[in-house]
């Protein structure tokens, strides 16, 4: 394959080894994402940052920060998520137009620029603009990297590979936290040196430089290449990803044909692919793009409001409320993040086995209960402390901390990954990067909203804030049950059939999907069987030995069968 540079790793590796290589480079971006998220937890507790440089607080008698301007503190954190929102929309558009590889490199370079500005910030105005720019880089990467990873992975192990990447995400949080913990002892150990918070912020530039350079040695998404008509490159890369010999013979051809068929269908059925049209489903026909956009936005918003935004950024504050000293709250927070990292490995082995929906179900239950108990235990501990019963108060405090550990571990095993994987799975090829960008928009709204309000909420409600998080976990259970179809063990090409129903309810989507698959068995199943069933004259799939039906104007068309009076749906052409 002369079109692809000889130094591209696609020529050296194939099948699982190539997928692992892609996963490693994608993990660099996810590591940066986690590292950047975990930064502000430690930075917010550095006296040179919150007092000397930013001016929104001062140090209390016990060494803990006393925040005088909670709006400014929350605003500096929240503005980052405005940047990720803007960056996601830009990244989705760039990714669909110029490809996944170029967009990843652009996002990494933008992130380097933003991180450099943050490291050198001299006041809160400088920091606000620096975080806005840095957020743009993160948004670009978050919009495109999951798409690239899912488009190269096999449908049977897609969740596993993306979950492994998000283990690196939490490792990034851990590295950020413990690096800041170590830097806190620089100089006289009081945190009065700018190095204590500037060095950890600047450290994120290293993985970004590595990502910006190394991504050019990796193959482009075969699905994007097919979409833009570069079929020869797409087929070669797909062959290297799936294998060409032995039991793998024919798999790449079958999957390639499926991708081409679905790409043709999407071009015919979706007339307008702008962000506004996607949001409201204008011109999407039976693809129901607007419904998919709403699903991924709200899944990401709820991911933040179930409590993780508060635990990640305000963990030391949470532990102090529970009666833990300022010094102890810092290393306990660090241990919590280590537990968080190992918990993500559970999802590696369960996500593709039990599916996305059941992963979210058990996560919501095992997150909601600890949040409610944490509130009750913290309140009981404060009452015991006020009554002078310090030993009982300490016991309640330990119980509250244990609940936070259980919550964080459960989140790492469940809700951490699914809201990022689901948007990269369910959108049509024609707008997949833009669709995933809408997921990042939801995450940005949820995170920005949380981080702006949480300083105020924690100050007003203290431990009662946990009840809000617990209630949000309860809300997610019926939400997922009623509205979110299962994407596990289904190819990316099958998603258009899954969302073809005009009903918003999951049970109707599943029923309609079963009918479409039964009546059009060869439209998107060739890759699973290991061969393709394509009409040699039309290039379109055949159905049970006869020419397949494929409608270029509507995804599914209903008509009344004259023999048995049952309603059937077909894909028609010609």
C-alpha cells in the first residue's frame, strides 16, 4: 500500500497487536484528560495559588483554605468546561471533514498552548483565559479520540478497549494528585512557592507533545476513509485490523461492504448535517439524529450530577466536612484515587459481558446508597463532635470516608466509561465525530454547571449536598431503562436499525430492530458471519437469495402484507 507512508505502524502490526498499539496512543490523550481534570483538586488547596496569585481566599488557622469568593473559585474551574464545549464542537466538525488523525494532532497542539498559558498565569484574569484555551484543546481531543478508538475496534470487544483507555484516564488523575502532594513539600512545605502549583500544571505538556508527534505514525479510521471515498486505503487498513488469512479470510471484505452500504444509506437519508440540524433532528429522517443527540447530552450531564464532579475536585473539602484534618484529608484523597484506578479494571471484564445498560443500573444503585449514607454519617459525626464525643465522631467520620471510597470505586467500574463509549457507538458514520462532540457538550455543561455551583452548594448545604447526588443516582435508573437502547455486541452499522423506530421508548426501538433484522438479515450482518452477500449488479446487499431492498429516501418503509395482513418494514432501492 504505497498511499500510506511506509513508517506507519499499520504495515508492521496487524489484528490485536495493531489494536493494542492504537489503544496505547489513544490512552495518551485520555491520560492527559484525566490529569488535567485532577489538577484543580490540589491547586485549589495551595496558598500561593488561592491567596497570593488568584486572590479568592486566605489560609485559616488550621492551614485549611478559607474561600472568600466562591464564585471566582468556581468560575476559574468552570470556564474550562466552556472551552471543552467550544472545542468539542470544533473537533467534531474538523474530525468529520479532515479526518481523525489530523484532528487529534490539532487538539494536542492547542492543549500545549493552553497548558503553557496556565503554567505562567500571573492573576485570575490570565488564568481564566488560559483555562478557556486549554479546555478547547481537551474538547477537541475528547470529541475525536473515542470515535477513532471505536471505529478501529471490533464490535465484540469495543467496550473492553475503550475501558482500558479510561483506566489511564483515572491514572492521570492519580498522577496529578500525588505529584501535587509531593510538590506541596517543596521549599518550606507551606505552599507559599509558585512552583508547588505551576510545575504540576506544566507537567501535562509532556504527554501532549508525545501525542501530537506520535499520532502521525498511526492509521486513519477506515470508516472515515470510506466515507470520503478513499476506499483502497480503508480496505487495506481494515484488512490489517481484522486479518486476511485462515479463519479471518473474508471478514475484512464483509465489514468493508457493510460500511460502504451504510455510508451510502446515510448520505441518502440525512439531508442536513449541521450541528443545529442534528440537535433538532432536522432532515435526518429515520436516522433520528436529534433523539441520539439528546440521549448522549443528558447521559453526560447526569454522569457529573451523580456526584463524581464533586468528589474529584472537592475531595479534600468533603473529607474535612466529615471531620478529617486538613493534612489527613489530602493523603486520604490520594488513596481514594488509587482505589478509583483499580476499580476501572472491573469494567474491562464486565462491560462487554453484561452490556451498557446493566453496567449503569448497578452503578447507580451502588453509588446512590453510599452518597445518602455519607450525608447521614457526616451529620451524625458533626453532632457527636459538637457534643464533645470525639471518639464517636471519629467513627462516624471514618464511615463517611468509607462511603466516598465505595462511591468512587463503583463509579470507576460503571459510569466512568459508558457515557463516553455510548456517543462514539450510536451515531451514523456520516456525523459520528459531530455526534460524539455533542456528548462532550453534555459533559461540559454538566461539569461546568457542577463546578460553578458546587462551591456555593457545599458552603450552604455542607454534607446535605450528598443527598442531591444520591437523588440524581436514583433518577438515572428509570431514565436509562426507558430511553437508552443497548449497544453492546452490535456493530456500528447496526445502530441505524436500532434507532429507526419513531418511538422514543427503548422497548419500541428493540422491537423495531428485531423486525428490521429479520426482514433484512444481510444489510449489516455480513461482517459477523465472515462473508458478504452483495448483489454484483447493484453493489447493494441481497436478501435471502433475492435482490435486497434499499430505500434511498427513507430508512424504513411500512406496508401492509396482502397475504397475512401483518405490517412489514423493508429497506428498498430502485
